[in-house]
């Protein structure tokens, strides 16, 4: 039986290209995941791995749709081999029935993992540079440095808790926490 596996990284992406390929190749059963391929914890992948039997053929559009790192790719292929299942990656023309296909699978898997790790490394470097330049400082701080004055207006009956919190740009629960700390820490010390 020809069994297909289709994966897209996000729900916004479209499986149409891969679905058309599966239809053209005469795939009888297709399993589709709509989430990242960073690990093998994908529900449809697991169902497919449980479903396939000796003599079946697993077809994917590209091995990058099947696994994102060499270890996972080779582990999945080894599991399929133990079950007597053939693996074909259409884009790279890899067929695990041939020695050349096995070699190419290992080489392409290593290259894909290298590319992913390089992208993540460049991303981390970019974030570090942006932080050093002050462009990524995290969530903006709330205007709580004026809490004392606004709290005094509240105590004097000039504003309500809701208006005080709104003026500071904080929630009512944050207001109450700050009021508790202010009353118990600062006032006691005076």
C-alpha cells in the first residue's frame, strides 16, 4: 500500500501542493500534520508509523517534511526498515531500497540539520545585537514610578482605584498589590 505523509509548519500554510503530488503518485492513504517538524511528537506521524505494515511504501514530498534533523530522520527510516516498509522522498528522488538512496538520505539529512542550526545561530546573534543596541528591551515598563502620588490622590478621595490604575496603565489587581506593599513597607518605615 502507498501511504503518504504531508506536513506544514503552521495552520496558515497550505497543503495543496503536497496533496496534489500524493494524488498524482496514487497514494492510497495520507496522514497530515499541521505543526512544526522540530521533533517526532506529531500525532499524524505517529498514527502513520503505527499504521504501516511490511510491504507498504511511505511517500513524502521532501524529507524535510518528514524530519528536521538527521537523528530523527535516520531513526524514523530505521523504524520503517524494521517493519519492512520502503521510504521514498519525491523531491530528492531518494528510495531506501537502493544503497545510493540510503547514502543520499544520510547526506541530505545532515545538510538539512546544518541549515536549520545555522539559521537558529544567526537568529540568536541578531537578537543579541538588537538587545545590545537597545532595540529589544522586552516588555515596556508601566508608569508605576508615580504610584505614590496617584495613591495619595486615591487616599484623599480625589480618584477611584479604577481611575488610579488607568492613569498608571496597570490593572486593578496590580494596583492592589502595589497598595499593599506601599502601605506595609513604606509607611511602616516612616
